[in-house]
């Protein structure tokens, strides 16, 4: 049975690159009807914080990446001690007297100084000479094992068959294989993912895509869009298809189709994915996901908001639409189009045309008014109408405003503007 794991360290907030690793591990396990585990690697007691662990688990829950079991390395110290003692007893590790550094004694692995070869599902066969590693440290004391030892023991004890992790771990793999051989563990199958880079091909930073995943949630990204986008970072199905549900990703995913070169994190592309998912929603579905971001929305506004929204956080400021709840108040000079003074007769003709529209939709208002606007000048006709209806420089176009306000209210507001002139 395929068993994968996501093994983050709670020493800081994780970014999109970390969660892509979790997603790929999850997809691979589900694709093969296997098991997906989560292991919190918190042996660094000084830097590990509960708030970071909580954020990791909160992010996985938001994405819907369900795991079968949760482990914490801090709860497994006795297991590591048993293996460490066995390695020392068998002469495969030794207590080293140190002349440099803070520690007078550490425990080092006795390096057999050999070449190791392992097969990577993304990169093929990789051969590395371990001689340069020397007798490397595997514990600071019997109670303080380091990463290289505990990760191998945990993977063995948990039955991990496939290890999906970033390419920055390739250099660690020879050490891990030596330890695996020393404790009698089988060598798992490795898949080292290319790094995720900023647009300028530099390493991700907080300004360049390295935000905690919960920040994207709070900005109003949909989890479906985030999952879809993360899946497409360095992987594609070999077709032009871009939009995938989680179930479709499970069905189509393959580690062998992950590219070797770094993937570029692009906020604009992520926004595009978010917009696609909002567009696909029904109006009721949109209202439901919008609820945490907005209150007291005029019912007529919902279709327009759905059409215009890319990030749900944009709904936090609806001041652009407050014309729905109160009549505009403005000076008559605001009706002027650029340097052209507003013309009372022109606005009266606009009112007359609008009055003649029976089925009061934006399409019908536009069809009726457009010939007059073309003849007199679009700005000269449509700008005073926009101001009359909304009182704002920025608003939906005047045809949409007419439909939103309705015929009676639209005429009432045009009459007010005419009275100013």
C-alpha cells in the first residue's frame, strides 16, 4: 500500500510551496488508494511554537486535505533513544569527543564512505558519493536526536513508501539512505519537487507568494482555486485543461509528470483561478461564501457583485454602491463632462427616452439611449446620467444603474439633477 506523509516543522508560518508538497503527497496517496499521514517535526524545542502548528493544521483543514493520522516527534523521544542505543551497540554510531562548538560530546554516524544510488520519480537515478559527508552528527545527546535520524526512523516506523519533498532535500538523501541501511529499513521511493520561485525567479519571500495559506483565505481566495493553482505549479496533465476539482486532480495526478525546473508563483494567475471559480458558482453559493466579508447588501446588487468580484475581500468596502440606499447629493458642477457644462435640455431628452422604455432592463435602456448618446456625444449624455443616478465618479455604467434603481427611482434622481441645472 502507498503511504505518504507531510512533515512540516512548526518553526514559522508555512507558505504555498510547503502546501504544494502536502497537496502532491495527498494526491499521490489518494490516487493509489493509499494512506496520507501528517507528522509535526517539532524536535527543535526552542523554535517550535504551538501557534505555528495550529496554523498548519488549520490550513490543511481549510484545504480539505484529510489525513489518516497525526504524529508529533516530540512525543516519540523514547523510540529514537532505542534506535540510537542500538546503533551505538552495533558500532554503527559512536559518541564523539568534540574539540569545537558548544558540545563536548555528540553522537556521530559511522560513515561507510560509499556511493549511494536512488531513483527519483521526477529526476530519475541519482548517484552520490557519501565520503565527503564524513562521520555526520545524528544526535546531540541520547535525548536530542537530530533531523537526519528521526526522519528516517519515523518513515520506517510509519511505513512510508513514497517521500514527496522539495529539491532542497536532495543533498540530505544520501545520509538518510545510509541510516536506513544501518537500521534495516527499506529505501522509500523519492520524488523531489522543483522549488517555487517568485516572478523574478528569486526565492519566495513574504512579498512574493510566501504568505501563510490562511492569509489567502482571509483575502477571500476560495480553497478550490488555491488547490487548483497549487496543483498546476510544476505539474500539468498533458492537456490544455486548467480547471480541476480535487477529485479530478486525484484521478489525473502523476508524479512522473512533474517538471524538473522551478515553477513561478504568479499572484495574477491565482486571482484568475479565483475569478473562474466565483464565475462558476450559483448566486446562492456566492452569497454563502461572501457572508463573512459583507453585510447589508441590497438584494439587487448580488448579481453585479458576483460578476465584478475577484477576491471576496473586495466586498468589505461597498462604498461604491451606497447609492442604492441613499439619494446622491452633489453640486451641479459635478454634472459637467470634462470642460463641457452640463446641458439641461440634453438631460431632459435623456429622461424622455428613459421614460419610453417599458421593460426596464440595462439592455433595453442602452438600446433606447445609445443613438442619442452617439449623436450628442457619449460623455455629454452618459456622464451627467451617471452622476444623477449615483453621485459618484466611479460606479457601474448608467444602464446598469437604471436597472438596479428601477424606473421610478431613476426618473426621480434625473429630475433632481435637472432641478440643479
